């Protein structure tokens, strides 16, 4: 081979030189994978989280009004029925924020203001931690006080 032929082979711009550092990894898509797509959270999901968090507070006897508790007690006794953790909870869920309305029954003798504060704190912490949504408000309606001598308002079942 002549010097000219050898030079043309190695210096030719049409021939790509491959080496271990000439290839770059192919990056597919754009940006952080965590930002690809959208997550939506149903109202019922937030209601369940809030209902469980509210029930964990000492002084909360039950959730919901007398009527909803009565229907819930009947539903709980039907075979295949389950206890509704969303009873007494209503949520409005947006893309970034949520607002909650809770209806509770407190035990007699507890400070209603303290129980309401503790419920708010527990519900806000649980919902924000689990969903990433900002809780803008938690409205609490105390619909009853459970007296020690009162029996729970569960109708007697005709089924045995």
C-alpha cells in the first residue's frame, strides 16, 4: 500500500471511528420519569383515609349522623356487608388540594374542642402524607354525644 492510500483510509471523513467513548447512551422520553403522566385520586380514597384517621382519635365514638349510622348498622349485618369507613366523611378532591367535611359523635365527658383539634391534625397529617394533596380545610360537625348509659343505635337484626 502506498502512503497516500493508507492516509486516505484513516483520515477519510466518511469513515466513522468507533471507540469505547464515542457512543453516548440513548435517552428516551424527556425529563424525570416521576413527572411523566398524571395521578388522580378518587374522592372515596380520601374519604377512607380521613375516616380511619378520625376514628383513631380518642374521644371519637363514631362517625356520621344518627340516620346514617342506623342505615350503616343494617348494612353491616347483611351477609357480605362491610363496615363503612367513609360514613360521616365527605371529600372534594381537586388536582392539588382537597377539602373535607366530617360528622362525628363524641364520647360524653371529653372536650369537644380538643377532640375536634386532634381529629383535624390527624386527618390532615394522614391525607397529606398518603396522597400528597394539600388539605385546605377540615370542617367538623359534632352531631351527638354518646352517654355512658346509652346503648349503641343498632337495630336488632331479624337474621340469625
